[in-house]
């Protein structure tokens, strides 16, 4: 194992009934890198994340975060997790939601205030912080979930389709922040269906039929598949593996 890996899945198998969703998955995320997990809907991206976080129990193999098996309370404060489904308090304002999660992460009062302002700006919600979440649009709720995951300067971010319903300009701003965090040495595992975003990661993991069929830098993948975009890599890989 590489010494600086933050996430490590080794021979992970996950079945739902007779359906093998994850079939001998190996995946590593190294410190200070962004890994993009892509694959068709239903490929098992969310299942990988849930297994990693101990929200699903693997039927075989091993998944570790910071060399330990999840769930592990001590590790939670080191991980910023954004689920595919928003978990927000509808009747509270965005600011109250952020305060609640900042509290759970153990942030001090001054840190909380500073970070709420910063993260709200990153996701373009600064002006709307005092609106009730129930009155937020779907995209705004998504952005709030991302702001929550970013709270607390976690060493590791695990983001399950964070940019769904987010417009291109704001997406660009969010990616700028993710790259900043990466440059500061944080590690990020992100899933996406937006192929432009898959161009921006350090390594792409392509999940198909329960297996990681490719793991490499975007440019290397394009060379290997003899195409010009990650979208074409995706389409070609799908075609070849039918
Ligand atoms: N709790 C569960 N019980 C039974 N089947 C499940 C469960 N969770 C996921 N599955 C199945 O596992 C497969 C992978 O689902 P998963 O949510 O991991 O896909 P995904 O790659 O995240 O898809 P999407 O891009 O649509 O989010 C699907 O066939 C799904 O129906
Ligand atoms: Mg999913």
C-alpha cells in the first residue's frame, strides 16, 4: 500500500440479494489528490461511498479511511461528507443548519462564524443565509449541503454528486475551491455525471458492471482510448464492455 493513501478499498464485494453491485473493487485515494468516480447511473458509485463510510457492510474485502474501518466516531470530524440525498432541517434557516453541523464538528464560535461566511460565499448563498431551507430551490439545497461538507477544513472530502442542479458559473467557482483545498493537501473523492468535471480531477476511476475498469489521469485515459474527451472515454468504455 502507498504510504500516503487516505482511502483504500481492497477486493471489496457488495451484494444486494443476488445482485453483485461491487465486484472485487480496488481503489486508492492519495493525500492531496482529487479522484473522480464516474460510471453510469446504478453502477455502484454511491454504494462504494456508503461502504467506505460504514453505512453499508461489505460482503467481502476491506475498506479503510485513514487506515481504519468506518464507522469510527473519531474519524468523523476529519471527513466532510456530502450525501447524494440532502439531509437538511427544512424548518430552519441555512445559517441555523450550518451552525448545527459546525457544532457537531466541534468548531469554536469564532471559527463557526468565519467559516459559515466563507463557505456560503463559495456556494453563492451568502445573501440567502437567513432564508428557511423549505423556501430554497433544489439547487440551493444542494449548495447548502456542499457548504456543510466544506465546514471545518476536513482533511478528506467525500462528495456524492455535489454539483447536480448547479449552474456552470457557480460550478466553476466550486471547482476552484476544491482545487485550492487539494493544493493545501486535502484529499477529495467526488462522483459526477458532468464529464467536464471529470476532466478536472487528478485521477478518474471508471466504474462499470461492478468493476473499476480504468484508473488514471484524464489525459492518460484519453491517450489510452484514443479519444479527445473524458466523455468519449466513458462512451467508448461502455461500448467495449457491453
Ligand atoms: N439498499 C439497497 N438495496 C438494494 N439495492 C440497492 C441498494 N442500494 C443500491 N442498490 C442497487 O445497487 C446498484 C448501485 O446503486 P448506486 O446507488 O450505488 O448507483 P450509483 O452509481 O450511485 O448511481 P447514480 O449515478 O444514479 O447515483 C443499483 O442497481 C441499485 O438499485
Ligand atoms: Mg449515486
